[in-house]
C-alpha cells in the first residue's frame, strides 16, 4: 500500500510541476478542441485610386465586401494590397479582413490576416496561402477565437472555404 501511494504521489507531483512550468497559453490550448467549419462566400472587390508608388511598382489596392454562408453567417470588409512582377509572373497579396456575424451560432467579430503568393496562370491551389485569425481580435461570444481559413476557388470562380478553429 505504501509503495502505491508513493508512486501515485510522485506522479501527481510530476504532473503538477509540468503544468506549472507550461505557459498559460499552452495550458489553455490543452483544453481546447479544433472545430471544422465550412461554407461559401460572395465577394465584391473595388479597386482603390492608385498612388504614384502603386502605379510605378505594379501594386494594386482593393477593398472587399463579402457575404458569408454556411457555418459562418455574416459579412466582412477588408483591404488587400497585391503586387506582381511582369517579367516572372510572380504575384502576392496581403490583406486584413474584419468579420462580423455568427460562427456555429456564436455571435461576435474577429479579424483575419491574409498572406499569399503564386505564379500567374497557375491554379489557385498551386500557390501558398495563409489566412489566420489575428490573436485576441475576437469579440462577444467569439472572444479567444484562434484558427486558420482555407479558400477554395473552382473553375466557375465560386468561392468556398474551410475554417479550422477553437474557442475557449
């Protein structure tokens, strides 16, 4: 009996020590599970008036307005900057997008940060794309939201998405 208690106590002390040594964010992450959401969106893009820098450097600025359908129902507004190199066909964009609506029934807002690069003429899936929730940008019932979004564009230019996220 004494040996079992000693082993159990040693295991408990070890687990407590490990938990105390972990950063708070890692401890919280242990209690969160990933949810897979999906849907589609409609998008309206409006070019902004180019600056002299943009004109001289193949840079374009665009605002976007999206209506989201599926596991996220809502709207978003964003601003995108694109750049390209005519001689190589390389292209890239960065964007900030503010989302407002309901994610699987939870009301709030949050911000996405986009970063992508590709080659002109390649399928959208051939490039690199990263769309991440900006840390601590969630409000309302989406406070603490983390996750990443993938955008899919079919041959008819229909936009669909998948979003892997977690909430506390």
